[in-house]
C-alpha cells in the first residue's frame, strides 16, 4: 500500500507488481477524474502520464486497465484512438449517472477479472468531489461522495486478490480544514478492512451482529 505523492507513483508501483507477478498478470482499476494519458508531455515522468507508461511499456495490457469516475476535460481524438487501439476500458461519470455505481462497478470488476487474478487499485483522490477532498492538486466538481467511495474500496479489497493499492494526490496543505487527511485515512481503513474480510472468508456485505440493533433482521427482513 502506497500513500501520498502525485500520480506519477503509479508507474513504478505497478511496474514493480508486474515484475513480481509477471507482465500481463496484473489488472488495474484506476479511480480518477482525469485520464492521465499524457503521451506528448515533455517530462520523463509526471502525474499526467502514468497510464500511458504502464500500458505502452507492457506492464499491464490495455484490456486489463479499467478507469472509473472520469469527468475532467478529456484527451484529444488521437489519444482516444490510442486508448481504443490498446483495448482500454473506461467508465465516465456520465455512465455512473445513467446506470448507477452498483452496475458500473460490477462491469468494471468483470472486466478486471477477464484475464488476470491479481488486481492493483490506483485511487487518485480527485475522483472524489471537492466537497469531500478539497486538498488535492487538480480538483474537479461532480465526483464521488465518501458514502459511495468507502464501500466501493472495501468491497474491491474483500472480493479480489490485491497485488497492491496506491492512494495518491493527497495534499492536506491545500485544505484549510482536516477533511482531506481524515477522509484519506477513512479510505485506507476501508481497504484494510476489506483485505481483513477476505483473509477471514467474510462476504463483502458482512455485518458483525454486535454492530447492529438486535431487532434488525425482524424489521428489515433477514438477508444472507
């Protein structure tokens, strides 16, 4: 688990995971408001190009790279052509608005499992709405709420064999409140809870009986 820094960290992180598990044996679900495919950027490595580097160097197949939450100004048509040529999967907030998070994440997870068993989660905090994550370098309105993000991250970690996780673009110094640090900590906690649930063989929807009112089943109807 890697915390902090800008999104350029994803490139060495995922490359290292591919070295361990084998190139093409790791899929990525990438939460972000931006595409991060800066093919023409002048720097050797920066926060706007990790996706391009990971795929173009063969660490992850394009068809095993899934983006979720995109809503910022998109790349040019040539770059979209590159993405489609590589077989990348991408799910914008327009898709979320139309179908809802449950269906979008079910599709993303199905795509991630088509060819690999190991999953890397790359979570750029600007996928969250600035109301919940103001301390980040390039915030974009219209993103996830914490109520949506926490169960998504917990369930992903509970349902999958996680190769690694990065939570990036956290910049608390840009936040006049404690909100950014607090919510980043809660996201990390959700990941760790999911990993622990998988280790214990618990289903993603598990609730410890002592954590809920004793009359819950009778009131709502018992569910497995």
